[in-house]
C-alpha cells in the first residue's frame, strides 16, 4: 500500500503527512517545484503517472490555493471524486473524511467512494505527529513526456506584495485594522506598530471594499488564512468570515471601543478603548523599552 504526498516547496506539509500516515506506509513525496515554473496541469500529470506507477492508495496535498488547484485537475484527469479541506480521514471502503466547511464554522462527515482517495488537508487544522520522512520519487522521467497542453496554464511572473517582506500567511505577528480605523490615512498608526513589532499589516474585508488597503492585506474567509504567534485586531468587530481567517492564531489581542463586539469574547486578550489612543500608547511603550 503506497501513499503519495504532494510537496509544494521545501518540506512537505506536516498536517498532510500526519493525515496520510493513517493510510499506512510507505509514503512517497512528489515535489511541485519539479514542474517549474508552476503549471497546475503539469503537476497533475506527474502525480497521475506517479500514482499509477506506485499503485497508490491515496494522494494527499495541503489545502492551499495551489494544492486544491492541482488536486482538482488530478481528479478531473482520473475521473475520481476529490475531498478538499479535510481534518480527519479514516481508511476503509468507503474512506470516511471530516471536512471543514463554511469557513470552519461547521464540520461535515462524508463517505469518499473511490479506488484512490484524493484528499487535501486544511492547513493548521491537524495536530502534527512525528513520523519517518517520506521517500522522494524521481520525477524526471515524467517531465520528459509532458504534453504541450500541460503547459498552457503556468506562472509567468511573481509580483511581490505591497511593502515586500514576509507574506501575510507566513508572518509570525500580524497587526490588522478594520472599520474602526476610520480611513486610509488612519492606518499610519497600524503600520507604525507593525514596524516596531516586525509584523505584517492586515485588514478586514470592509477595509479592502472601501479601498483603504489592497486585497493582498485582507485576513478572512475570502482573503488570507493566517496562523501567527500573535494577531492584533484593531477596530475589527469579528464577523464569522474574518474569524475563519485568523482562528489559527496562537494568541489574539483585540482592541475595540465596543465591549460587545464578537471578537472581544473570542480573543485571548481584549482592550476596551479607542484604538486611536490605545495603539499609539502601545507603540510609545515599545519605544521606551528600546
């Protein structure tokens, strides 16, 4: 019984590995960077051929934009069902999966009827367990026989996010502003605090809708899902869609003038007050300590 794990960059997703081990050994890894520049159909073709050669019982990938893109194309090629954003999977006939739905607000248990399980694992939702590293599959022979059609869709250019630096999804500290910031210019105090903490600036959906910040800064179900060590939410009410994007944070500090805002009861720490006074005060204290 063989299991394939799709690796996006560097080491494989630890969550995907943990769930894949429930299906047995050996685990084989196919590296996405083997098809460079990124071309989802090319990666899907490589996965299909590797899965056939190894008689793989299952194929796992991280539930990221790229992981879900590739696995959807693989499912279409193999005419098999595909279960996305899973947090549990139990081997059997059928395979039983538990999927995160509606931005994490509910869990769905479903039966996956397929001779080969195709599954992506929701990032930051599976507790990592130790295990042996996967075996790397030599993908060079597959690359030599790719069809031209597999290269019709591919990345032509990488554009750095505004401000450069670490991406929102990878930042260890994120300072976000919401409607309460008041304006585009109001984000100056958010940016100052983020700079002092070496953090990335984020925002809520209402901010991007108002044109105060670019969509790349949006945290939430329709933005970026984050898992920083610390998330500082300033003037954000805490709608379900926003909390779906930041619930992976290890600690949440909420600053809001409304003590009844939903985020205040969900945060680890809450400060009731005007963010235009509280945020500069925090920055001032940090400067004193330095």
